[in-house]
């Protein structure tokens, strides 16, 4: 039986992240972790470095052909990432 002040584990984790002000970093880490799932194996296998700094996603791609293809669909990638995370975490992508 549930007590009136009980909360779910999800709510507790969200409260903790908000209290310690690390929700943004947690979401940024989620972007890096979800990159292979969002972009697929062909792109993730050629990705050598990925990190987030000040709402910009920096991605180093080995293949210049794939890099040019990703440059053309940059806004769609940003939209897909932010939609998947649930909050606007990424505002720009820089391909290195």
C-alpha cells in the first residue's frame, strides 16, 4: 500500500538532479551515450570523439564523405537528439 508522501524512483532521481543542479550535465551525458543509437552503426563506427560543451555537440568523424552528409542534415540531427532527450540540450553541432 502506498503512503501519501511516497514518490517513484524516477521522481526521486529527478528531484536529486535538480537539487544538486546537475540535470544539464546528466542530459549532456545522455546525448553522448545515445549517439550510436540515434545515428546508427555506420556513423558511430566512424566517430572517434564526441563531447558536449556549452550546448554545442562536437563530433570528430573519420570519413569526409559522411561528415559532408551530416553537415547537410545538421538541423534534423539536432531536432532528433533534443526530441530523444526530452529537453533542448543541443543548439549546435560542430563536426571536426
